[in-house]
């Protein structure tokens, strides 16, 4: 029992620390993004004066670095496999766009992107039907992916993942999440199907009768 409480406290502290570090990274990226305007000024100066003082590749490299940073923060916030793949996609794309490698390097980069797209498609297919009830989904699936795949209209006001919606709803109502915990939306019911300690693993989505 003591070990479980300690695990819960360490997990909670780690989550808050992760949010704090994400905030610091976000502030740093916001400050660095100001320099993009300086890059734009130097590009405009090059066009009007005819003296090339700044290349487009440098500008794209700088911009893509910031985008990768933003995607990294989203990955920390969402905790979904898809968000991790997004970071890797941008990182590989930046290498392909800004670096002049050999044809073999280009081929390897394109192949890596193709593999990442395949992985993302495979990971997002974590939905299957549960007989006599509704849908059983991975708790980490993003709400946007779920809406697009299943034609639903779940709002992201409470969270960007299914598990995030349930966790935030429970916090607002000062309730404890456990298997069987229910969250009622406009025309849907989200039911916690299984958990791994405090982590929501699977959620059952049930359409309510009108």
C-alpha cells in the first residue's frame, strides 16, 4: 500500500515537472521565433540590394527547428504515439530540405518518411468494436483522429486525447478515476474499461439513445 502511494506521488510530481519543463521550452521557442523576423528582413534586404547575405535554406532550417520544438511540446502534452511520430517526421523532413546529401541519403530519408507514415497509420488503427456496447479504443488516441476515423464529434475542450478528457473531467468534479468510471457527453458516454495503475489504457465509447 505504501509503495503504491509512493508510486502515485512520484508519478504526479513527474507530470507537474514535465509540464513545467514544457512551459520553459515554449517560452524559449517563443523568444527564438522573434529572430525569424530578422531573417525576413535580411532576405528582403538581399532582394532589394542584390547582395545575397542570407540564404533561403538557412531561413527554412531555422523555421523548421522551431516547428520541431513546437511539435515536441505537443508530444509532451498529448502523450500519444502519433504526436511522437509527428516530431520525427518534421526532423527527417528538415534534414531532407536543408541538407545537400547524396542520392542515397535522399533515398534513405524518403524511405524513413514512408516508414513513419506507415507506423502512424498502424498506431491510429487502435479502434475495434466491442460486441453489444460500442467501441473500445486506446486511451491515448487523439480526439481528432477518433473523430476523423469514426465520424464522431467529440469536443477537445476537456482534452486532446480520450484519456485526457476523462482525467480532466474527473479533476473538475473532484472524483477518482477507476475502471467503470463514466463521463457523459452530449450524445456519447465514455467508460473507463481498463487501467494500468493510474494510467487509463482502454476506454469504451457508447452512443446514447436519443
